[in-house]
C-alpha cells in the first residue's frame, strides 16, 4: 500500500494537475499556432486573460486532455487487471504498455474510426468496454495530432506495438508528452516512472526527444505530487534523463528554461525564445519555465498560452505541473465551473487514487468499470 496516495494533499495535487492541465488546454484551444499579434487581436491587448469560445463553447478541451484521460484509464486498468489476476500487484511492463496501447485505440474510436478498425487484431470485443468511453462528450474530434492519429490507425491494422527499442517513426512532436502526466502514479521507482513515461510516448513518437521528454515529465509530476519543489523535481528527472541515449536535446532545452527563469517574470517574447511547444523537448521546457517564473497556477496558465506556438499543448503540460504544485483549491473556481468534462476528470482522479492507493473495491462492478487491458 502506498500511503502517500491516501493523503488529502495528494488528492488535491492530483486533481489539481488534471484539472489545470485541462484548463490550460481549453485556454489555448482557440489560438493554437496563432501569432501573439493575432492572439491580441482576438482576445485584446493583454492577450488571453480568460476562457474564450472554441469548438462551439467555453471551456472545451482538445485531444491533449482526451488522451491524458485515456492514459490514466489505461494505467488503472493495467493495475486492476494485474491485481485481479495475481491478488497482489507487481509492475508488469508488457501488460501496462499493451493496456496503454488499447486505451489509445479506444480514444481513436472516439475520433470517428469504427471500432473494428480501431481496436487492433488482438482485441476481439464487439464494442469498446469500460466506464470512460461511455462518456459521450469524448466522442468529438478536437484537432487530433496527425502523428498520433496515423500511428494508432496503423496499429489498428497490424497490431504491431512500437517502443523505444522499435521506433515507429522519427517524430519528436509533443503528442507524447502532452498525455503523459498520469504515468507519475504508476510506481514509486523513479526509473520505472521514467521508463514507462517514455514508452507510453514511443507508442506513437519514435524520436528520443519525442519520448524522453515524456519520461522526464512523468518523473517531474511524480515528485510534485509528493510535494517536492519544482527545481528539485527537475533535477531528479535530469538524473533519469541522462541515462538514455539521445537525451541531449531535452537536457539542453531544460538548461535553457532554467537559465531564462533567472530573467524574471514570463512574457510571450521570452517564452518564444525557447521554441513553439510543438515538439517534445520545447513543450516541456517552455512549461517548466513558466511554472518557475509565476507564483500561482492561474497566472501560469495564462502565461503558458500567450505565445505564437502550440498554445493548447503548452497550456496542458504547464497546467499539469502547476496544478500538482498548488493543488485543486488554488484554481479559479469560475474556470472549473465552465470546464468541459470536469466531473469525469474528477471522478477518474479519485478512482486512480483508490486503485493505486490500495482502497479500490475488489468486486465485479469495479472490474467492469476498469476491465483488464
């Protein structure tokens, strides 16, 4: 039993991380890849200062949050399945990676791909199962990343799972890191958290900067959930990062973020010197920079989306960081009230804490909610 997961402060941090990630995603949804000048035309001279309409409403999320939720569901299902089969839990690397793959195939189905094409040859169910996919609001295309979409479609045809040792492409897009925060819950072994974070991204992104960024991110979030300071969390992640070949781009990007943080409060112009956030290493470095140079989650969320780049992804990744740093109670209530799928996000967070914290039910209803794989 992992006692720290039963701490009320941990609940606030995890829920804060997921909620803030979704809020950041929603704040940046309308202006993804718009220039800062265009953002100011849309939102006013100060840029984005509040939620603005996107995808037909206020507070609507994108594929970033959708895939983050399916990541968490895949982790819960892998853990619950192993617990049911063995009576006790031991980390089963192959099982959890397959569980994540199939979770992403369920997400692919929500994007309009028929289940018989999305599920892959190893899945035989006539319909996708589990509780998460019963939430019909998820069945909406929100500008899904082309790499994620195409590689998951390819898995649906072949059933061949990619990984760090079998890269599927040479992409270092941010589609791996933006969904990886929940991996922080998987283990208290930081090497295993890093490895699984990286492998979760390598299912769709084959360049080291596309998957090592996800490993580093998962470790940082793990340490923040424990209440560690962000600088310490980044240093811890760096130790794990540098064990892997191809880490140099992400290491340099984090160094640049730490150096820029010494220049004070964030501005769009400063933030853009780190990149656009559309690739793994810059999505993480830009988010770390903003989190280091703000003093509350709400100002961090706004700073993370006001730039000429992949604003919803930096908003999502930065939100996962600052939500874990400050907790759910520090988030603007009016944003939470307008956030799409807020009830689902909160319930999934609580279910994860029950499963990983040792308080999960062992009855058939729980295993129907989170069936194996």
